């Protein structure tokens, strides 16, 4: 059974923030252009992670593409490619959690 989590926005990510919470990271102080977001592992372990969206400012970080939806209504948000968290900590050295952000849900596969 997958460890899935519905996505929702919070002001600040902490280790005890519920799975699915994301904190938007903006390009500038006007809070207009989202460059990525911080989030906890969808499994609930509390590991923190960052997903870059804007390749022009995330030059040393992996980036994802918004396939559908947007950050104003995260219930429709779909990103690609897949999300892998905690490299080397899973079975056989794989990811601790691996899946997708689809239609506002982190879905483990």
C-alpha cells in the first residue's frame, strides 16, 4: 500500500508538519513567481525536501515541470518527473519514498 498524501500550503515547514504540506518559495519579496517549494516526505517521517520549479534560479538543484494546475489551487497540481526522497535509504539502496505529485496528491509508486 502506498504512502500517499494530499498537498496543501502552509506558511512554514517544520519536521512535525503533516505529510502533504508544502511551503512555497518565491523568486522575490513580492511573492508572485514561485521558484519551488519545501515539503516533508509524504510518508510522514519528517524528512525535509525541496523541489525546484524555475530552472533559471535553481541552477544547482533538480527541477520539475508543472504539467497541469498551478500553485494558486494545488488540488489540481501535477508535476513531472517523479519525486525521489532519501536516496540510499530504501530497499536495495533505492529511495526512501518514490512517487509522483499528481492532481494535488503525492502518490507513491
